[in-house]
C-alpha cells in the first residue's frame, strides 16, 4: 500500500550552498498526525528527502568513510488542497497541474527515484545558517539520476514498522504521531544504519 495524499538540519555540517541543484528523491516518511502549536490543531505531516549528487561529503557507512551526496528535506502537510505547499511543489516538480482524477488520491511513493531541480536558499537564525528548499521544479528532459542511498518509504497505512536506517530526527517525529502512540506496543526501533546527515 502507498501513502496517499488527498526541516531541522543535523550536526555541525556546512549548509548546502545556495544554488539550483539537480536532486533525486530517495526517502518519504509519513510523520502521522502531529499537534501544531502554531495552528493549535493536529495536522497530518509527511517529510520528503532528496540527495544532491553535485554536493558531496565524506560520511561513515558500514565502518568506512565514503564519498556520498548531501541530502536535504522538506516537511509538508499531507494535503492536495489548492493552497497546500505539497500540491504547489508537486505540480512544479511534475511540470503540470493535477487532473481532477489525480486529486482524488496521489500515491507519494511514485516520487521515489524521481529527479528534480531544487533551489536552495539560506536563512540565518541567531548564529546558525540553515539551507532551505525555496523551489522544486521539473528536471531537464533526459535527466537520469539513480539514488546512491537505499530508497526508504514509510506509511502508517502499512503499520508501524519504520525502516532501518531512518534518521533519528525523523524517528523522533514519528514517535510523537498520534498514530504511533495509539497503535500497539512497539519494540524500541532497531539501531539505524549509518545515514547521510541532512
């Protein structure tokens, strides 16, 4: 079953440079229903993660230092309402509007392995600089990118087994979801594989 749709950085890493980067989606996690203090209500959230092959770093993987692409993520409300950021970004990424039929239910799992272009801009908060996704647009025709990270997907519709290798910050958000708290008793999450920091 898929995830039907009716940004904290990690560590002391240098932010991804401001630019328009080629990227490819390799991870989608259902964050479940989260309480928003800003809106004073519970909202169903999802996070999408891309790797940027042209922006690389050295990371530990399986006990070895490897040259791997940096990654960036964006959180969305799980909605295709005409005013939603998810709908705006997906239509820009696809290069076309959703049809009425697609708006009845679009499976986000279809995005795994799909390339795009991401415009990264920096925001300064206190003394820290954060790289944020400003725009997501369609990749140039003929672009082929294969993710170097294993594809990761999680949906509460499939149960509560979160894939190994899920970054700790995403796992923490999942544990706060109403669906996670209300579900059956869970074993402690398996120790994650070494994942590229965001």
